[in-house]
C-alpha cells in the first residue's frame, strides 16, 4: 500500500532533506524511524528537497510498504524514535497514482527576515538578518515582476540540475509582520536556491541599492552574475503544498510565528 505523511521539522541540525552518505539528512532520520516501525526497509519520496538549514511546516512524502498499520500508528510509532526536531503530523493511505512530488500542484515558501541593527540571538537559526530597515512597499512592488511563467536563470544556483529554468510563479508578496519582513512565493516548482537568491535581490531593493524595476530587468537578463548573493538559509520555510482534493490530505496545523501563506 502507499502511505502519505505530513511532516514539520527544524532544519538547523540537518544537512537538508535529501539522503546523504553521512546519514545527516532529514530523509535519513525519517526513513530509519519508518523502517524500524514497519520492520522492513522504507524509502521515501518528498514534495520538496529543502536545503541545509531550511525548515518545513508542510513537507509531504509518500512511501510504499507491505506493513499493515492504522493511520494513526504511522504517526505515533515513528515519532517515538525521531528526534524532537522532526515530527510526523498526519498519515493517510493514498492510491498508487499519488506521488508526493509529481502530483503537487504548487509549493509555497516563506522567508522570515529581521531588519535590525542587532543580529538575532534567540532566533538566529529561525530568521534571516539584514542590518538596517528595509522598505517593504518597494520590495512588494518589485516582487510582482516574478509572477507568471518566466525563465528564472538569474535566480538559479550554478549547481542546479533542473532540466529547465522555466517556472510558473502564481503569487509573490512582501509584508511586514511585527519586527519581521515576510517574503512569500508560490510556484509550481522551484530551482535550487531560487527563493534565497530572490530574497537577496529583493533586499537590495528594500535597502535602496536598486530600484523596484531592477527585478524585472534582472529576470530578463537570465544572468545569475548580475543578481545579489544567495541569502542565508535560516529564515526559509516550506509552508504549503497544494494537491487535488481527491486525495483527501488534511490541512497542516498553523505555525505560531508564520502568517498564513
């Protein structure tokens, strides 16, 4: 049978989602817990391959197994052996056609950024940081150039292995929430470091180093060398993944410090 799971995790202690030879990926920890609970090897496929230090409120994965367990048991059992920084939130039996990555209609990432003279201490692994106030109105205006189907080569990491740099961004916005700047981007899929590279360039706009229309010109240049440096991973969260309602996947629980995506 095929099982879908919803997870949340703090990415700070891990070297990203994906399996690593050293066993330091979130995937490695989840598969060990699932395999022990199923009493047979379990291999998972996730909707998003988050980088080292990146967090998830709404990761979705699937796996196939011959082990027969109640849905709630797939939550309680593995959670009893997982580190406290990783939690399975729900489990659902799904049809074999379901695929966590290929059936996802969109993914939403949010970046939390503290713009203050003093770098965060308590939240240093949970938010990004810029040393002076940013103009979120200009940043939001600039972000609208990202919406639509575009070649995002200007925001693509040199090591990206995607077959095409073209992605469809269905929503992009920047807003202030308390003492944080929140960047929200929803797309059908993302390139390697795409969101962090976009955030770095939006910070240039917010700091007055570039005008808002620079983002559109940067997008059209398709030249990564012209964009800002990649921003730190600490403030990045995978916050929503959208699937067809036919699969009956539950909603993720709200996060106390993240706005609704």
